[in-house]
C-alpha cells in the first residue's frame, strides 16, 4: 500500500524536505564534489518583491527569481487567469491545432516586436528559443544551397542557455564543465566589457577594437561560412556587461553587409527590464533578423519562450515548389495555459504602466547603484534600467570566489538575496519595485559591503 507523500496526517517538516532534496533532487549547476551537501533556502511563500523562508524570515528578491519576475509575486489576477484556462483547455497538440491564447499572443508579440519580426515560434523557454533560432539559420542556408554557411559567432561571457546548441554558443569561459559542446559550430569574440580595457584607452577606442574583433573573425572564417552572430543586448549572466555606445549598430551593419543573420537574445532584456518591450531597437537602435525571448514573457509564473523571426527570413525559407517541413517543435510549444499567463502578464504590464514606471524609477536605481563605488572592495559597478552588477576588486580567482561568496552570505544574513557570479553580485528585482524598496535594497547592500570590508580586514 502506498501512502501519499503529502497526506495531511503526515506532513513533512522542513528538515525532512531538505533531506529529500539532498537525496533525490539534482539542482541546476550543482557542484559535483558535494551535490548532496547543499543546504538551499527553503522558500515558503512570496508577495510583491519579497520571499519568506520556512522560518518566516523575509528577503528582498534581488535577482527577481532568475531575471524574470517582472510583475512581482502573489498576483491573484494571474492565478485566476491560469485557473480558468486550465479548466477550459489545459492542453492541445500544437502540431495540428490552434488555440485562442496562442493566436492572440502571437499577434501581440508581433505587434510589439520591431520592424518585420512578425513570425512567432513558441518554445518551452530561453534555451529552446535559442536552439530554434540557430536551427532556423541552418534551415535557411540549407534551403539556399549554402551548406557551409553555418558557423555562429558569439561572445565571451555571453550566456544563451543549457541545451546542446544553446550551450555551444555560450561563452562563460570560467565555468568548469565536463559537458560536450559543438565547438565546430562556433567562434568566440573577446570580452566586450569596457571595464577591462587597457589603462588609458578611451571607451571609443575600445569600441573600435571590439567592432574590429567581429570584422577580423568574419575575415578569418570567411563570410561564406558564417551563418549568424548571436548577441545579448546586455550580457546579463556574464555580469551585466553593457557594450560601448555604438557597438550594436556597427556590428549589426557588418552582419548585414555579409548576409549574416543577427540574432538578438532578449531572454533577459525583453518585456520591460530596460523599460521597453524589447531593447534591440528601442534602446540600442537595431532591428535584428531574429529575437529570442522568455523569462519576463510570463513573469516566471509558467515556462514559455519564443523565437521571433523576420518576414524577410521567412520569405527566404519558403519555396512553393519544395514542400519540405520546418521540422522543429516541442510537445509544449504554444501551451494554452502558458500563453494565457503571458497574455495576462502583458495585460498587467500595460494596464499598470509598469514599463513607464521602470523608465521613471531606473535613474534612481542606477544612482544608488553607482554610489556603491565608494567601497574599496568594489572594483566596478554597472547597470541599465533595473539591471545592476557589483564587481569585486580581488586580483586572484580564489580571492574573487571568496569575495563573492562572502558578499552573498552577508546579504542573505541581512535579508537580501543577490545572485553571486564568482566575484560579482548581480540583481534584477521585480519591475514593480518602489523607491522606498530600492532604498531598502541598497541600504542593505551598503551595510553588507561595510561588513565584507570589516571581515576581509580582520
């Protein structure tokens, strides 16, 4: 006889849940020397920008989940919309049917996207959206009789996902991994972070150098072999790296000159993080061939991603005399409940003026961020919109890891969650954050940095 795990007569306590987690659940990016030794926070509930752990302690959610909880936690209107769709139609095959939520959402996204990006392929998240973008490039060049034009140019410190193709074009060079990637597919450009430019070098000269990196790589590989350039407008998981002014427009023009698809990975920057639906055109002045998005599309309430393809690309892939299939898809593509969540999320963002709120409050957020540069332990602070990063000034990898871990630990002790990345702490709070909540967040960060400096000096 089997007993239900969550039977009311025998509810597990926090300790037991932790034991089950350590014994049976493999978390993303688990350190394989001690994956059973993890003691992750047991999150019990959430509301607005806050999380509560199992003991009842409250935390500001500095990372906004995983860069995604735009409208905040605990939205009853979102729960109602999801519930109603579950009872109406929880699932239908995307191969042979269409649903009202998916059709509405496709039209909505096409209207929001720049230029002629009017064709939406729904995926399960950001990684599968990037996979779809790369496979679209493969399909296009095979269709055009260019089987060698397949290499993707990407950037060091860029992150594009953890599926095979997406991880292959990810440039997190300091991640130690035993996973295979398709190294024949990709070439990486050097770091674009202006913070790491040579002493005395101007940002304008740094930009020239970074643009030349792309030109030189295309010349080295041969434009007839390069199919796509994939770039986040801001390299978020790399540490909120903002390329120098003019970089995006110049690299986009180079791609156009060589018939190379420009894939803009807006999985983080899309849906309001910089105060616009998409950042490619509205912030950086370019219209890509393909945009990938996820995360903020549903504010994390349900998983959904999208690959948005231009009319020009679709027309080049279409051949009425050759009925070959675009054989790419997922069981949960265009899932009606997930699409409903995205529609409700967009409705909330529109009705409550949240994008306008981001544009209004972001300068204050960035002002408080920049003030953290006064600490000796801080090497650089950078950000845009409601994105921010503190980079520590340690000089060795061991020192960087110690500094990052210490800041993460102290912030958590003080009631703030940040996302540690070696010697960096990044944050992207829910877009609904208010000015008093920004002050609460950065007041904690200041106290935490003071404590870190005290501990390092001890």
